[in-house]
């Protein structure tokens, strides 16, 4: 088992005498929790590409403004925006409703927007939607700025946990209601750098 800061990774090496070492991160330990692979990097890339194709098609000639929600969406937003081929802009907002592995439902806006949103086509970029409580309030707040349209691009969606009714216009992958880390998602700040998505191992 190798140690990366507070992340412990189990590596499977098929042949110690081989010139090629294939490292498969099947299980990891982040702080005090064990996680197992859920979505690998290849499946992630395929889903992001599909979303980008749809957005490029729908927003041709509309100059959208992407609003990425920090901290979690920074990896997804970077991958998505590099696949967008139409003129566009991107900005960032920071919201918070998580403590440890559970949603606190205590919604705070930490960093606001400086752009003029009136008459703009907005695409909200989010890494995960579970209860939807944080995002629902944010979407309502955006309406006050009188944008032309608001669409949501979300990479992972926990349908079983969802408590609101807003539409996800561009969706990457629907996942079970498990706590997950990796690809920007974290457990108390750790695990965001993992290229795959891992789900918690239930005891």
C-alpha cells in the first residue's frame, strides 16, 4: 500500500518482473474511509465528450457564459471547457453545504459573480447533484439577474437523493446514492486529485 498524504492507495502489479507496471487503483483509503472504484477515467472522458458535443450543437452563435461551481467542479469544468468549440466565457462561484460525508443543508454563497448576467445564456457547471438543495437556491438567485436562459450541465446525479424538481439539461452519469470521491469530488478536502471516481465501501 502506497501513501499519498492522507490518501492510501492499494496498487495491483500483475508481474513484478515485467518492464511494464500496470497500476490498478481498485481500493483506496481517504482519511478514515475506504473507497472502491466506481467510474474509471475512460468512462468519465466519454461522458464529458458527449456533453460537449450537445452543448456545441445547442449553443452555436449564442456566446454562452459557463458558471462553474467551486470547489468540486473545477476538474470537470476544465475538461468540459476544453472541448467547447464555440465562442464562450467562463466564470466561477463558490457555494457550500457539505461537512464530511453528509449534506448540512446550510447553504452559503462564499464567492459571487462580477459579470453582467442580464440577457446572457448561462450554463451552470456542477460536479454532482444529490439533494439539489444548494443548487436550487443558487438557480433562483440567478433569475434575479435577468439572464436570457439558464441551463445546467452536471457530471454526476444521485437520482435517489434528489429532493427538488429543476431540470438537468446536460447530464454525464447517473450514480447510486453512495458517497463518492475523485475527479474533483472530495472527503473533507481530500481525494479531488484522483482521476477516477470511487464510492465508499459500506461496512
